C-alpha cells in the first residue's frame, strides 16, 4: 500500500481511524511519557522525542508499505488520541496492539477503535482471527478486549516480554464468525447497606484485618483451605485475586464493614457462578473477624448478599435461581446463619468436610431458592 494515500479511514462517527501525520509526533511523544503506557507496553523507556519521530515517520509508513504492520492514528474529539496497530501473520491470523492518551481514557474510545480495526481486517482483508495479548494485571486492556468480544482467555506464564524482562501474559482472540458482544459476565461489587453494615469491595488496607480473621483459631478450624499460618501476603494476595474472580464471572466478594467506622468485620462471597451443571446457582461462603462475632453480623451480611444474588442481571444483580450454603456438622454458628436467612437444610453429606488432622466431618447442606 502507499502511505498515506491508501490508508483506509474508518469511523463510527465518534472515533476516527486515519493515517498518522507529522502533527501526531508531539501528542504521541506525550502519550508515551504516561507511566501506565511505560508500564504496560514495550515502548522504549525513557521515551525520547526521536523515538516518536522514528515511529511515526519511518516505522508506521514502512509497515503500511511492506504490509508488516498497519497502524492507525485514533482521532477522538477532533484530536489525536492514540494508536492502534494490526500485525498480519500467516494463515489469516494477526495480532492487535493499542494505546490511548490518558485524557481520552474511560470514554469507550479504545473499544470503538478496536471494533473498527478488527471489523476492517475481517471484512476487507479476509483475516480469520485476531489475537489480543496483554501483561497480566492490565485490567483496562483486558476489559477493552472483553467488551469487544474477545474470548477464550488463557494465562501464559512468562508468555510476554518487555525490555528484556519476561512477564506473565493473557491471550484472547476473536474470530471472523464471533459476535462483538462480551462473552460471559464481568461482575461488579456494588456497595450494599443494611442492618448497620456496609458490604463493599475489599481494599489493600483491609489486609491486616483479613490476616487477623484468617489466623483466628475457629476460622482455621472450620476453613481448612486457609494457609496456616495466614500471613499478611496471603491477605494481600486474597484482595488482589478478587478482580480475577469478578472478571472471569466466577464470583463476587464483599468486605463486611462497620457502617460508621468502615472497619473490616468480615467477608462474604457468592461464588461458583459458572458451575458446569447449573450456572444459575451459586454458593455462599464467609468468615468473620473474632471481634465481630456474636451479634448477628453475618446473618445480616448474608441477607444482603443473597438479595443481590437473586436480583436479575439486567437490574445489576447476579441473576441466581438457587443459592447453596455448606457448614460442617458442629459448626453451629455457621448453620445458624443459614437458618436465620431462611435456608432449608436439605441433607447431610457424610464425611464430606476435611479436617486438618486428616479426619472428616459430616457436612450440612442448605439451599435457598429465589422463589422461597
Ligand atoms: C488500556 C487502554 C487502552 C484503555 O483505553 P480506554 O479508551 O480507556 O478504554 P475504554 O474507555 O474503551 O474502556 C472499556 C472499558 O474498560 C474500562 N477500563 C478502562 N481502563 C480501565 C482500568 N485501568 N481498569 C479497569 N477498567 C478499565 C472502562 O471503564 C470501560 O468499561 P465500562 O464501559 O464498563 O465503563 C488505556 O488505558 C491505555 O492506553 N493504557 C496504556 C497502554 C496499554 O495498556 N495498552 C494496551 C497494551 S496490551
């Protein structure tokens, strides 16, 4: 192709993809000073003005001319707002890379640009599949890919590299036949209030309280999956891993906080939301800090979480039909939380709850239907 004459202009009336020009050098240089940009992409660091000059006057035109890379300038609100590039590979499969200026983020610019560019290579260039890759933890990029219908996400340890350093990588793809609709749920953590409590997203500042709660003797006794001893880094890892739970559609975790002080009192989760046999059900799990026990905090928290779980998805809820709750026989306080919330004891699974000493407790099985 000739540059810039043959570069197709693509637009959806909000975002325009067009050939880069020398006017983009200064704003592109500025975008590359952004710490997020330097952290998540493979651009040179420090990024000098001559890097932008080389990229826009040699690399980009050269890519169009020899067909190795097609990079468009993204125009939004009448200004250069970023770059998206498609790199063709063998067999009709290529890769996409993108970045948008900090001032233009959070307005759906990248999702629109991605749909335009991918639509073009499918419809006009006969590509069959586009691959998206990002370093693990780049939630903004992952959400853009999810919104634009990329699917089949896998995590590849050390799959990526930036400036000589190996990084874990996420990979997902969209094929020509795939819809542009997001696949699966990416849950949110709404703040829920009632009964003197606030259910809210966990934060890194909750780690110390989480560590105390999870090191408690009774927590350790009934929740055998907990690391023992439970360290501060276990708590930090737990908080960090909550985003993956939401993004994968597997579950939602709330921190239970005091309505006045916002201090963390415990944790309640609704999880297993993609159960292979029944993806309309969910399981409730919880633990409480020892200093919050004995005053019906968990009964109130499970009530709030269950109400949200039964709310239809299009009203912001989890759209559950049925909730399950399991308590080891002998864990009277936990069984009481189920009973207080109207759960039905459906049976006892024999020797189904492992103990740390290698023996097993019977497991009380409760459920609650949306229609109860
Ligand atoms: C990642 C990036 C391209 C996102 O661009 P953007 O224009 O802000 O994306 P959109 O506005 O289309 O966002 C799509 C969704 O992702 C969400 N999102 C954007 N950035 C997010 C972030 N850092 N964390 C969580 N969600 C984020 C948006 O809120 C939006 O969701 P919503 O529609 O439900 O509100 C931009 O942040 C960027 O350029 N980052 C630095 C470079 C980079 O990481 N490139 C990708 C390398 S793989």
